[in-house]
C-alpha cells in the first residue's frame, strides 16, 4: 500500500502532515503460536463497543491508571470526541474474535506528548487498557504488545519511532515495554501525572524481529546470535 500523500497543514496552531482517513474493520491480524489463536485489531465501532468500553473503564484495575470512570453517556461523548479527532485511531484488540482490550493509537505530533520531545511528522503513539481479566497474563502481553508496534510500523513506512507515556509508577508496564524493545528515555511531568517516555525505533524493531518476543515470554525460543549465523 502506498503511503498517504504528504501535504502539510496547519491545525489548532500545529503544523503537521494531513492524516489519512480513518480505516474501518480489521486492520491487523496474525496467528500467535503459543496461544494457538489469532490476534487481531479492528477499528472501534461506537454502537457495538460502547457498553463494553464503559464496563472496562469502570473496572478497578483499569480505573486505577486511566481514571476515566463514568456512566454510559459520559463514555459515549468521550468516544464520539475520539472518533472526530483525525489524528487518533481507536482500536479493539481481539483473540479469536473475542474483544479483550482497547488501543488508542495516535500521531504524536498532534498529541499532548509532542510538546515533551522532538516529535517527527510520522511518529506514532498508543495507549492501552486490557478490559478482560482473563487476558491479562504474560502470554497475552507477549502477543499484543509487539503486535500493536508491528501494526503501527506497517501502517506507514515513514514512521520511524513509536512513543508511549505510562505512569512512572506502573512498574509492570515499564518492565513489559523494556522486554519488547522500548527504551525508557526520560521521566517527565504532565499536568495530571508523572510519566515515562518510552520509545521504540523502527530499525531496532525489525533488526531484532521484535514481533517475536524474547525469552522468558511464553512460546519464545532463544534467538541465534547473528555474529555466528550466515
């Protein structure tokens, strides 16, 4: 697929490329050997996913980090606003068609994070919540975390960096990001939280085949040392 034509625009006081129209339906899927299941990402459907999103946001584990508890109407307004934002693509993660989590992908230059580092035109970022407790184990993290990175790099060949900004006290998330090749660049202060800037580089991701998790993730095998292979 050809990259979307690059056309600079000025929007809300920020100069950035015009973004492509939001896709629809399934945008990524692959078989996960250690789960013997298919992982996929599809674009959020407001009517199909609203009640599920509301239940997930009110789950105590999710609410601890997202702090977006509310009723159905509040979450409808929230998702309607998200769907009206050209720089954001909200996705639902599924295992064998069963929804398990919400992934909010965005172009970093237009996002709040763009003010905290030297964001390039095609940097992408993402937020995540895993709403279904049955899918919170390490075998699932090893499936979805490399896959969301893989999707974002494949979506536009000009994307050289991925960023993420979890809370600095989210030790489990920071550990998982490091396992999947994200560097912890710096801690910084948003108005609402102290965050860690995590960054994944395209060259590193593909050179290291990071869509295949490193040991000790389930289903992974030691990789050969490239110095001793031909």
